[in-house]
C-alpha cells in the first residue's frame, strides 16, 4: 500500500531518467508582477486534481505503461519523490517506488499558493468590516476564509484560533508563499494574514483600512505561521 508523507518528512529518491525542474521565481507583489510558477520539484507536494475521479498510477512515466493496481483519490496530497519527462514532453511525478502520475492530473503546491495569492490580491482595496467574510468586505480571518474557500474549496474555519488548526505550525523564518501568518500566542491569536513571499503579506488590517499588502517588520512582527497546503 502506498503511504502518504507530509512535506516535513519527505524522502528524495533518485530514479533513472528523473530531471529536476526549476524552483518558482517570485517578484514583488506590490508592483502587481505575477510570480512565475514552474512544476513541482522532488521534496515538494502535489494534490490530485481529477474532478472527483480516482487516478490509476503507472509503473513508469508513460501513457501506455501498465497500472500499478493502485489508485489515488481526488484532492489527496502526495509527496513527490521523482520527476520525469516522457517522449511527448509531458511531466510525470513519482509518488512512491515505480508509482507515476501525469503532471496534468495534479496541482503542485506552488501553483496552489499562487492561486491563493492572486485571489487575495483581487480583494485589495475592499474595506475592513468586523466579522465580514466577503465578497465586498472582510475582517482578517474572513479574508483568509474567503480566499481558501474560493480558491481551493477548503474550509479552514471562520476565526483566527480555528484557522491555527488548518495545517501545521512553521517558524516565521521558514514561511513559504501561501502560508497563513498569525499574531499572538497559540490558542489566543488576534490577527491573521496570507504570506505572499518576499517578506510580504496580504491582510485586512483594522477598521478604517482596506485589504492591502504589508511588509513583515519588527514594528508589527508576526508570531508564527501555519502551512495549509
């Protein structure tokens, strides 16, 4: 039986024919420059994207390869232990020993993160209203709830403390684009934002202000992050 692995315990495997793909490039979101997203690398994760269907894994990275007899379900996340390109130029991901899935059947975490960031950026300029969850106004946790629900169809909870449990905790120095960023101690957080890379985050700050982009600084230093994807 193929076992799932969380990102924190990924194992990089070497497989004949594997080619590592480039890491995503990022640009300053305050200038509205989109991030350039490439395919997932070994050690990252992908999520099955198959409209509710199960996908049969192949014994090699080829459309005509035999099935392993194992299927993966829609919306499940898997660690990438190998990457290959077939003769047609199609990217394949190895999810376990000799268990391959076509890149078009999954969404990599970099793409999911960029989609979240784009959705949050689309709300910039909308007013802060306490308790509001969109689409015309937001409070901090309402914005995060809206972005994850609309982009990934994922329920992360409607207030900050609940959203702390939407994933696993990471240190501020280890933040990745798409992570939630919290202010306050665990179980007593009072503010949340979406980390967008380059030391920037998107949030609905406070009454009288609008959804906007800010830079992490010692003046208003966040306490910890939570990785959801």
